[in-house]
C-alpha cells in the first residue's frame, strides 16, 4: 500500500475524496481526543447495493416514501464520517474534527458515547455478503491515514459497530474479514 490519502488538519477532510456535507453532526466534547475507529456495514434498501439512498440518508434528503423499508428509519438522523461503496468509491460526510452520529447508544472499555471519541466508517454491505476486495484496500489506506493523523488510534481500538453496541447491532457482520484487514494495516 502507498500513502494514497491524507487528512487535511485544517478542514478535517480526507484528501482526495468527495465531500458531501451532512447536517447530522455536532461538536466533539472539548479536549476529547479521537482514539477509535468504528467500522459499520450498511445497505439501503436492505440487501441492495449501488443506489444513492445511503448518501441521501446521511445528507438528510432520503425520500422515506420511496421504499417500504425506509419507514423504519424515517425518524433517525444518522451520519458517518465516511462511506466506502462496493466499488471502492469513498464519500466523506462529516469532517473528522466533528462528531458524526454513527454509533448511537454505545460503550467501549467502560466509556460511553463512542461518537464523542471515534471516527465512523460505513462499508456498503451486509452482515452475510462478503465485502469487496477493493473495500478492504480502501479501508486499509484510510485507516493508515487516520492513524498517522490521530496516533492515539491503536490497533485494538479499530472495532466493529457490534463491539460497541452488543445485542443492539451486528455490523459489519460475520462476513467481514478482520484478520485480513489487520494484515494489510501498516
């Protein structure tokens, strides 16, 4: 892997990727260091890939009447810092300096409110369909850039949504290959 990505310290954006600002974020608590990455899996509609629904959902413009499954998420205001599509395309929704609303009610090693100190990365996928090789490659490159920018992120602080919200969340699911990801990190 090469150092493909860089974090702009002023803007909090990953360069060079598309930025689509989400309204679903706020300030991190003052003095709160970023020291964790949370990997998620998402598909909208569930089990379908390639639509613009995830982007619309994170940007607050999803037409909830356009699919019956969207009724279940109509009241939610959700975002992530990044989405990695199955094609490998990366979209940023929230600067890393801000708190994205990705983890919900969560705990990690005795600390609650994981959104306060984490970066949320969504992978387009499901718990039971293998993720694409290009998604792992892109995720590995992004994590390497994040660790360079936020050295408090240690390998044991790269976790899944299921790890911080057990019983409530299952993503990125059993189809996610954690051993492979750890093997490609610098």
